[in-house]
């Protein structure tokens, strides 16, 4: 509601009152759980430990906020008291409440299957991620060796390779988009530039700019990195993800079908004593009496 207002014009009275109400609700919820389950059993659940920790932190911050800024009132603006005030800390901790919804995932079979697939994939991707880091490092060092100092901002008087001068810059070019931080002057900037090319974020702009500022052969470097990172690595990651999901899906379906077979077998065994197998004469008699089945006598 106050997004279009200046900080000095905002009023956090209603937000502070609502926040106080929900903290009291979380505190009441925690106390009722402890009363019903006991303290040791309450702590035996990870979700309860998470909720209790957030509740205690919010309660301490809220009491500290009241002690420093007073109780909420019209014109109450505690966020004006510093860069990261107690009120801002309360709002940051409140964002963690969203993770309470994660507890519903195990109760939803398909969502739990997807979540377990992602977790198992993260656990088993150390070699894959390590190799990706090595390739990132190798290409970043190579880029620094080849293109360090090749791109200089136009405001620098030492620029030599500038072609546009004082004329109007063409829309969509490296200069017009002000991509000056995307260079190979240091390792951090090189990693960011390689990441932009990997996610195909205007990578044609980098090809054009570095071919103009250094050499047309620079396109070989960027195309090679695009093939390795975007085409091979990203598709390999998607393939591993799908393979892991299909494997878990097959195991889930197989386990479900086995349980159904076991249930049917158990029901059949329950009535084995009262079931009587018909004789061959009885079967033939029933077949001859069938209105749509003509048998030769």
C-alpha cells in the first residue's frame, strides 16, 4: 500500500499491529503444542523446532522493538531509525515463516516424489558440479589471457578501439546497453560474463563487441563456451534430472502395483476354505447353456 510513498511518508501502524497479532498467535500455537505433546516430544519433530525457533526470535525482536520504538501508533515509522533496524529484522524473520508450508510436501505423494528427486540429484551431482567449476575456471583464465584490457569504457580517455565516437549509439549494442562491467579484466568479471553467455543473455552482443574490440577470431572462444556450457552441460543436467525422476517414478509405480497384488492375494486367502472348484461336467453344462456360445456336441 505504501510502495509509491517515500519512507518519511509511510505509516507502519497497521503493519506493526498485524505483526504483533501473528506473533502472539505463533506463541499461543507453540505453547498449546508443548502442553499437549510435552516438551521432549515437541522437540522431537524438526518442524516444531523450526517453528519454535522462529517464534522465539520474533518474540525477542518484537519486545526489543517495543522497548526501542514504543508500541505501534499512528505515524509509527521504526524503519527510519537506521539501515537495518529492529523492525527490518522482524520483517526479514517473518519471511522465513513461508517455509512452514514445506511440511505438506511429504503428505502429497507426487510433490514428495519431485522433491525427493531434486534432493537426491543435488546429493549426487558433486562430480558433475566439480567438473563444471573446472571448465568455468579454465575458460575464465583463458578469457583473461586473451581479452584483458580489450574493452575500455567510452568515458576513459585512454580508449583506442572506440568506433562510435560522439555519434548516437546503435540500439542493442554493447555500448548502448552499457555492458562495460561484463569484461575479462579480472576473474570475477570473467565468471559473470561466462555466466551471461551460458544462459544466452544477449550473447550475440558479446560476440559482436569482442570481435570489434579485439579480433574476429574471438567468436571461436564464445561459440566454444556456448556449445560446452549451454548445449552440452545444461542438456546433460536436464537429462540427469529426468532420468532420476523416471527411476523414482518406476519404483513408486512398481511398489504400488505390488501392494495391490498382495492385497488381492490376501483377500483370496481369506475365502479359500469356502471356495469350491467346479467339476468338468459342471463347467461344460454352463458353457452349453450360454446363449451366445455355440459348442459342437
